């Protein structure tokens, strides 16, 4: 089935599905309403004076006019009313709704979107109380999370053994006033808050015990907490929960924060907290190829060693539209739960498509990359397009494939990926490219292109090229990526001996 959450391209389809569902349900409700109306009208025709005493009843059936009507009604009208009552109305709509259910997001999609939300909150150190109120990245949206939304977040974090995070989201849910009609909602969807106060208390105790009793196993901790909660009387539990809920948001929030020891360079980069670079310049590049004499490219230095540059305005809006037209059938995507290799943890959440054929578009882009870098691309003209999902990211990684087991020559005979070129094809919030070792954050800007080296001049891996992509906060992240293989560059790339490395 389709994985919606791996990209914005997939997510947009859900709107259409929901619209159709709502339409069918409306028609269904209208049909039911009509039936109800008819029933009520017929009920009216059956009204007659109440006959209380035996005497009154006898009088009634002694009147031939009344008896005649009574018999005819029961004989001729009743069966038809029975048919009306039993009539299934809206069967067509019911069927259509059932069919739409098959297109509903799967559990994988649900898990992926929960992970995405979690990732946005934790990576950027956002305040979950703000998120629940619709305040994201300093922008107030006209949408708040419902109690059930908040509880889903809490349960997800609990499932991930993030007891502090679950504690906060349970508290948000419990502090919320119930929505109007909550009684009806609960009848249909189940009691939203059933058992939630106890779960909230459980998170608190679980978190404390995990921290205070590091020698206990996961299972032992859970068993002990179960015991504590079982033996607690309800008044004491109520008191405990009420005390906690009276704390202010900042106290509760502190429980859900990512532990200091777990804040990585990727997080710091995404939060834009690396020290700012100085002594870097911008200039026109008019020398890499003769064509640049006519049309120099705007170059911004990002880092000098290893060399990283950003070219400005090197892919136009209309080229980006053309790129999107070539990618209508993107693969279902990579995600935390549906990656190419199930045994690996989440690495990237995005849909991708290789542009393999040497179309005019691909050739034009390759020529541009040659202008930017001077590299030879004839041996491997393919480009890769990616569209990320909400909260989608790319874990810190290296673009080179050389490992102890994979030798350079094995990479399609092209050598390793000596440089990478990423074209940013949309504007968005979040989604920066972070160089975790170099402590650099590069914000995507539509039309720009980032170029960096993954290998030293002697073609050995340069671990300083380790990079990641921050979660998208809002927007649709489109990129076009080109990996430049080293062997075809033998005569194109200036080669210097690597400075001697300190030996261990
Ligand atoms: O999208 C980006 O900014 C970088 C993508 C990337 O690192 C990759 O595809 O290998
Ligand atoms: Fe990469």
C-alpha cells in the first residue's frame, strides 16, 4: 500500500481521501435524516386518542367506522411501514466509505507521523505546550491539537520508553478543558481520558525509578511501578496527580527535555547554535569553465578546509517545475519503518526518484554542475530527486561508500563519491543541511546549490564531510542531488598530496 508520510507529495493525497469520506458520510446522514422524517410523518398518522378504560375501548370497537379503519391499517399499512423501517438507506455511501477505508493511512504511516512530530519537538527543543496550542517555530497556526492528539503523542513516547516526554504530553491532555460534545465523542470513540490519570502517575514514577535505580532492568522497573500503583489507594493517587497537575508548564516541560548527554552535534546544528563563521567571502566565479566568462556564478564560501561553497541562483523556478513534472511517479519512499533495509534504524524519510535518462533537463543540469565544479559527468549523468515528508530528516551520514569491505573500484567502476552537489528546490522552515563535524549549518534557499568534498585529494574518505538533514518543520522539502564519482575526475580534479596525518 501507499506510504503517505514519506513525503509531502504523498501526504497531499490524504486531503482528497478525507474530502471524499466526508462527502459520503454527509450523503449518508442526509439519507438517514430523510428516512427519519418519513417515519415521523407516518407515526403522526397512527396517533389516536388514548383509550384508558375497558369501557372506552369497548365503545371504540363498537363503532364500525373506527373498526374498519383499524383493521385496514393493520392489514394493509403495517407491512409497508415495516418495509420502510427495515429499508437500508445510504447503502451506496456505506460501501463507498468502506472502500475508502482501504486507502486510509496504515499503522506505519501513523507511527511515522508520530516519530516526525516527536523529532520536530525534540530536535528543535520546542515547548510541547506551545505545539499543542498550535504555536510552531514562532508561528501561531489556526490549529490546536485535540486531547486525543496529545494522548497519541504521550502513548508514542511511552512506547519509546521516553517516560519524561510521555509525562509532559499526558499532563497537556489532562490540563485541557474537554471539548463541547465530548460525551458523544467518548460514546463513539471510547472514553478519551479513561485511565489517563493513572498513566500520568505511572510515567512520573517510571521516570524517577529509571533514573534513581540504574541497576534495575527495564522489566524490573515496570514490575515495581505496577506494584506501587496497584497498592496505592485512589485518594492517595488522586492527591499525587492533582499536586503534579498544579505545577506550572515550565516545571512539567523540563521532564520531557532531551537529556544533555544526548544532545548531539546534529541537534546543535539544527537549533542553529554553532558559532558563526567569519573571514569568508562571496565572489563571482568566472573561471571554472569558459562559459562562466559570459555568465559568472555567484559563489559564497561556506568553509575553506575542506572546501564547501554555496552557489546562488543556479536552478530557476521553471527548471524546478520541470524537475517536478519528471518525478510524478516517485517511489513510495524511505522511512523509519519502510527503509530499503529493515534491519537498519531510521536513516532518512523521503521519496526519491532517479532521473536516469539523458533528457535535455538532465543534460542542462549536468552542464551547470560542470560549470560550478569543473567535473566530468558523462560517465554517470543520473540525478536524484528527493521530496521529504513532515518532520522528515536524514541522519548523520557520509556520502562515500568506502568501508573496510567495499573498495573504491567496486562502486560501479566509477570510484567513490568524491563530491556531492545538492540543489535546494524549495523554501521551507527547518530542513537545514548540517555538517556535524565541521559545526556548520546551511539553510536551504530555493535556487541555491551546495557543493562539498567527501574525499581527500588522494581519494580516501574525509570524515569531516559527515552531514545530516534537519527535520522539516513546515513546507515541502525538495532537493536534487548529484554525486560526483572520483575515477572520471582523474584529469579534471587538481590533486595534491594529503598533509601528513598524526600517527597513533
Ligand atoms: O538534502 C540534503 O541537504 C542533503 C542530502 C544528502 O545528504 C544525501 O542525499 O546524501
Ligand atoms: Fe548525504
